[in-house]
């Protein structure tokens, strides 16, 4: 099933609220999953799509984010898709890339919102 806002709400604490969401893919170097990236008032939360049971989730507390950036200009890559917009997150020792956004026009507002929380 495709993860959605209801999926995200299952993982929220009582004092948390979703501020914005993006459908995209998470790339952790060793694994790539499609799903929904949510910005809450406390953290970033990614819930992966799933088939048979609950999907994976990754949480990133704003206070522990080392670096948060995005590709504001078009990256030219050697691949079948020449232009890819990305959000890049350094969290502890992890390097996480979010890409393959379903609505690329929402990336900049989402980035600016999260940047204001860090």
C-alpha cells in the first residue's frame, strides 16, 4: 500500500502535528524506498510504502540534524533521468538523500519550512 498522511499520524506523539508532506523516495546508500516524507513540529518522519505489513519508518529529530540542504539548481547526472531535484540530510553518521518527488514544485517550500525548524 502507498503510505499516506494516515500512516504518518500512526507514529506521532500526542503533542505532534504534521505541517507539510512530500511523496518521494529515501536513499540511504544501501536501500531505497518510496513513501511519504512528513515535517512535523518536532521532527522529520519518512514512512515507506508497503505490501503486506507495516512499512519501514525513519525519524529525524530537528535538533540532531548536522546538515540539511537541497539542489536548488538542476543537477546533470549520467543516468536515464538527466535532471533530479534532491534534499540532502546529514544525521549523525548517516547521509540520507530524498529524491524522485511526485510534486517537485513543493520541494522548495518544504525545504524552507524544515530549514526554519533546524
